C-alpha cells in the first residue's frame, strides 16, 4: 500500500503544473476602469478639460414604500456642471416625483475634499450625506424630496486646478523679470529716495 501511494505521488509530480491567471484570459485593458453594477445601470455626464474626458455617474434608488409592481418614476436632471469658482458639482432637477436616494460617483481627479469632508447643499441648505470610497473615487449619496431643485456638492479641490507646471512657469517668469530689471541700464536713471 505504501509503495502505491509513493508511486502515485511520484507520477503526480511529473505532471507539469499549468497556472492560468486572469491576465492570460483577459487583456490588460480589462483593468482600465473599475466597473460595477451601479456604473452599468447609471446615467452619466462627461466633461472635457484640457483634452481629457472625465465622467460622472449618477443614479437613484427607488422608493421603499412602493411595491414591486409600482413603477418608480426617476427624477429628471436638467443640468450637471462643475463650478470651478466654488469648487463644486452642481445638479439641477426639473422634477423629482417622489422622495428618493440620489448618488453621484465622483472620480478623485474631478473633485476631492480635505479629510473627506464634503459640504452638500440641497436647495442651498446644508444637509447630511453618505460617503463611500471606491478604488477610483467617492460616491456621495443623499436624500432628495419632491421640492428639490438644486444640489451642490462642495469640495476643496476641483479640476482643472492651477497646476504645478503653471506655478513653475510663473516663478521662472518673475525671476527673469527681476534679473533683467536689475541688469538693465534703465534702472540707473531711477532716482533713489532714502
């Protein structure tokens, strides 16, 4: 019996091991974006800044009071914009038929808030919200009612910010102006007042 077990183990070791990973079956492009069911069923709004397209997904949750047979009428979003001055995302509704959950999935490179502390305004009044961190951004969820016309999600950084390259170019320009003004003969004609 012992010999049969040892012979079986010996033959199993001779069989080449073949490992198949997801990279072998799927192309690497399959990992380019984190998809989930909420994105597949969500509505979306795309923005373009500096030839880069950013997409915000948003959606609703049906009324918990309605039965499975009652159709849920979704709110109608008329406009969604990125307000760079207020560092916010603004959503305008044409109609909200019933109170419902409303959520927006915001990529990190579109809008972030320091210490994950957003400010959410519904009809210009501060309101509570839920925040869920995803691999590529945050999902901000809140409750909207029939009288909701405007929602604003305010952060501390929005695209496009005044980037580091622009700051470097500005710094080099200022240093160049100072250098040229000190080296030019134009400064000798100025009267110095002590």
